[in-house]
């Protein structure tokens, strides 16, 4: 995948638009010649058709016809370029979003979430604008400049030399700007990435910043980054600002020279009044074309930088790639997930998981317990293939998990993370996630998750608004809604990663009992021994290793770490 790949299907439109612009340019270049003929031949004494109204009105009609033709070509070009670039931008963002979904969390973190957001927003927009300017101005701007110079030579050689020389100076200014600005735009984009990252950190870590009274330091850090970005933007703007005054000055100097030459028309150059009008028209056209050409080059510089960034992102190969095997229906008691000697390392001296053996059978309720950093969430990531092992193997239904199609594999599991995440929208949209569900199914899931009271407490019920990240709900409310979402999905395996940590012990017990009545295969990960004590089998993790396996009573007798966790929590209660 490349940034411009979606544009291939629109190649005919991309070619058609500049061709239509060529028609518009030919019309614009022809009109000054016709105007010269009207003035010199029809309106000037001594002209061949002086006083001939038929000749004058005929040429005026030709001017009108060329104007209409040029206008029609322009309107079609504008419409085609707008539709094409809008669709291209939509498909590009869709491809970026799909690629983001294919990358692992580690890859996205390594690349930088702020840079990813810049790609989807500013970089894709810069590329869209570049393609649009390419379609509209690629032919028009150079053709008008070159055509005006040739036309000036046709009218008068000396005037042509004056026009060509001064337009050459304008071209040198533009060349200088286009030589310097791409590097400046790259530096500006890097500054924006850094500024976005600081802003994101300040928003996400606002509570920590306030708790440690570091508001002023945070403001100063952001102010420094903003000032640096501002300076970089001013540097780019100053360079681009050279173009308009210099090109205006050179072109107006050419107009003065043409008029000066016209003052010696009879004695030296032979330039007529009509020719002077035509030359001024050509110079005006070339001035506008040069300004447009500057805009084109500026836009293309931004688009080139955006294209490079997007292509570098597309070049990242996903480290989690699914196979072709689809899920088969396992019988009750058959092994669904199995880990054999699984090891995961995030680059440190010690493994996050080391030689872990684990099994989850259909219809079972399995618990995993351990302290913070013991590897519980890492184990879940292996089951859902958010991570792959460095050593050892993970199996599903007796086959290596790497052989399975990712969508098929994940369609079996309903996952509730220890970090509850709600999306901006309504409660109903967050519960169903696009799935068609009856009111009865929603009510049943809400009651089993003890979330029906959360919905009833809102005036609009299921249609109540959810702020970004669920900011208008408490931690316990969010956890109950997410458990209801998992139950509503109707998936076979339910994975709860510390999903009831914000609930009191009584509510925690009630939710687990309601889920057990549904008969789901369940993997319950928790730091609470009371939450996993009723499981068919409990795995105790410590520093990435399994230090105990068995039922609650067995572990109390055989596993000191489990017994210590349980007694500490029971005594605390």
C-alpha cells in the first residue's frame, strides 16, 4: 500500500482535468490577439475594417464564445478535481485506519500516537490539497507563462525579450523558494508532532500534574514547544512571503517597459495600441499564472512531505499476521486455549512471561491471580493475539494460534479490559457496537451486569449521551456497562481482565453469579482472591511465572503466595 494507491482508479479524471485546463489556457491566450485585432483593425483610423460593425461585433462574439468555452472547461475541471480528491482523501484515511488496526499496540506506541493522528488529519489533508492543486494548476500555470512569452514575441520581439527576461527573474525567485521550503516543512511537521505529543500528555496526565503541583512547569514546557513551532512556521512564511511582492514587482516592471516601448511605436518598435493592450493582458495573465504556480509548488512541497510520511507508515509490516484457518465448534470439555512454555519479553533483562503452561477448556471457569506486573494482562494478550511469544507456543482447539484468521479467532472472545473504554455517542451505541439487538436482550445484559440502574439513572435512558472516554460515568458504572456489552455480544468465551475492580465485593459476587448462570466459558483475571475462589482452576502468577495451579482449597494448602494474598484481603475486609 502506498499513499497514492487509491488515486489509481481515478487516473482518467486526473488526466482529464489538466487537459480541460489546457483548453481554458488556449482560450485565454487567444482572446488578447482578437482584442488587438478589434482595436487595430476595427477601431483605429487606417485599419482595414475601421467602422465595420459586422467585423467588430463578430470578433466580440468570438471573444464571448471563447470566454464561455473557457468558463465551462474551468467549471468541469473544478468539479472533477473536487469530487476526485474528496474520494481519494476518504479512501486514503480508510486505508490508514485499516493499517492502524493491523499494527500491534507496541508498534503504534513505538511509532507514536501523536504522529499517527497527524497522518490521519494534517498529512492526508495536505496530500489531498496537493493532488487537487496538481489537477487544477499543473497545466494552467506553466502553459500561461510559456504561452504569454511566446505570444509576446509574436506581437513584438523587443517586448518579448522584456517579458521573457523579467519572467525569468520571477522564476528564479520561485525556484529559490521551492528549493528551501521542503526541508522547512519537514521541520515544521516534526515540531507539530512534538507539540501534539506534549498536548496529549498534558491532557491525559492532567490529574497527576495537578496532584504534584506541576501546572506551571507543564505550561512552560508547552509554551516552549509552541514557541519553537511558531518560530519554525514564521521562517517558512517569511520565505514564501518573498514570492508575491517580487513577482508583482518584476511583472509590473515589464508592463512599464512595454508601455515605454509603445511610446516609440512609430519611430522604432512598431508597437500599436492594440499590441500594447495585448501585451499588458499577457503580462497580467502570466503574473496570475506565476502566483498560482507558486501556490502549486508550495502545495506540492507539503504534499511531497506528507506522501513520504504516509508511505513510511504504510511500510511498517504488521508483526501480528493471521492465517487462513477458521474456527471450528468445539465440544464441551475440549481444550480451547493452551499455552506450552510460553515466553514473552519486552526488551528487559527478565521475561514478562517465562515458561508458562496454561489451559482453558470449553465450559470451564478459570481464574488467574497475581500481583501488579506478574504478567496477567500479557497472558490475555497472547490468547487474543495482541502479542506473540518469543519462545513456546499458543494453541487454539489443538492448532497453533498463528494459523487462525484473526477476525475468526477474536470473534469467539468477548473481552473486558482493566481500563474501561467507552466511545462518544449514546449508551445504546456503546452496548451494541453496531450489532442488531432486541430490547429484551439489552435489558437482560444490563440486569446481569448490574448496569440497569446506571441506565435508569439517566433521563434519556439508553439514548443518553456518553462523553469521550466515558468521562461522565464513574469507574464502577463504566465497568458494569462494559460487562453488559460483553454479555450482549453473545460470544462463547468471556475474558474479564480485572473488570470488577471498581465494584464492591457484594456487587462483584452478584455479577459473577449472573455470568455463571449464562454458561459462558470464562477466564477471570483479578487481583482479588475472593473473585477467583469459585473457579474450576486457578493459576497463580508471580514475576511472569506460574507458581501455583489448582482449586481454591488446594492453593491455600500448597501455594504460599496465594495464601498470603487471600489472607491479607480477607483480614482487610
